[in-house]
C-alpha cells in the first residue's frame, strides 16, 4: 500500500519533469536552427564580399555573362576587313583623314602626271594622248609588231576601264583626273590595276634588253614624256636608291605604283614622272 501511494503521488511530478524536458529540447532545437541560419548568412556575405566587394550577387552574374558573350564579337571584329573596322570605330571626319589622296602633296603629283599624259599639250587627256604615248615608247624601244600591239592594247584597256568610251569628245581635265584618281587609290581592286601598264613602259625603255634601265635609257624615257635630260638625271639619282646606276623591272614597277599611292613627301617615288609642278 505504501508503494502504491508513492507511485500515485509521483506521477504528477514525473509528468511535469517530462514537459520541462520537451520544452528544453524544443528550445535547444530552435536555437541550433537559428545559429545555423545565421552562420550560413554570415558565410554567404563573406563569400560575396570576397568575390566582389560592394557589389550584389546579381550584378556580378550579369557582368560575368556579358564578358562571356563579348568574346565572339571580338573574334568577329578581328577577322573582318580593316576598312570596315575603321568605319565602325571612327567618325566620318576621321575616315576622311585616313583616305588616300587628300593631301596637297598627292594632288601635286597627280597634276604632274596629268601634264605628262597630256602628250599633245592641249590641257586635257584624251584617248589620242594614250595612243601617242604608246607610239612614242614603241618607237623608242624598237618594239616588234607583237609587242607594239600588246602595248597599244594595254593602253586601250587602261583608258576604257578608267575613262569609258573612246570618242573625240571624251576629254579629261585636271580636276576630273584628280577626282578619278582619288577614287582609284581608295578602291582596293582599282588600286591593284593602276600600274599595270608600267611593265610595258619598262620593256620599251630597256632598249638593249639587258634586264635593267641605265641612266642613258632613262633619259630616253623622259624624252618620250616631253621632259629634259636634266630632269631625267635628277630623277634617276633620286630613285636609284642603292646607287648602282641601274633600275630593275621590280624597282621600276614598285616606284611607279608608289607614286600613285604614297603620300610621304620624302618618298623617292615622287620623282618617278619628273619634277612636281609648283601648283
């Protein structure tokens, strides 16, 4: 009976202890969860500060994505044509400065050449001038009929590709020549063809067929152009860069081409067609 009484009286106490234990466990669980959450938050903040101080996670992700997608664009630009790159990256005024043929020095060269190609000296260039020039050089070089016809054909093709139809009324003034040559030196395809008649001139000037042009032969070249032997001597001294007294075919063609495209006043090609005009 005493045991039963003791058990009966201890039941309320045990129940109270169990409740307190459950409350304590619950409190500990909540505290532990809060500590874990706080730890993760602190860890996340530390990570973000380490990766990108002062920036948000979203903006960092966007920035990283932009960098990744920009790479193909850079690769495309590097493979594209340089002229197109210039058009994308420069203003119209900057593009104009990059064009060839805008300097007064270049214009002087083209005026000089216009005067040389105006063989009959009537102030304009015509198809007749081209044929007279071909005739002079053919006679100078004592070209056979085949070589002479080739020379005439290349001069005819040059005229038609640049100036159009062959008529007595198709006359090219100085200003027209400047405008057309400005277009030629800024067009990739036309620029490659501007000097194609020069090998034929060389063949005619290389009178002794030695494979190089001497000073005396260069004087004959200038005589065909209506220039003096003194002009020839001065020009030859300038363009004979290595001073060996000879000009090879490669040198002749390169100098003739550079005359059209170079805008450097100190370049030796400036004297290829004689002294430059003063205006």
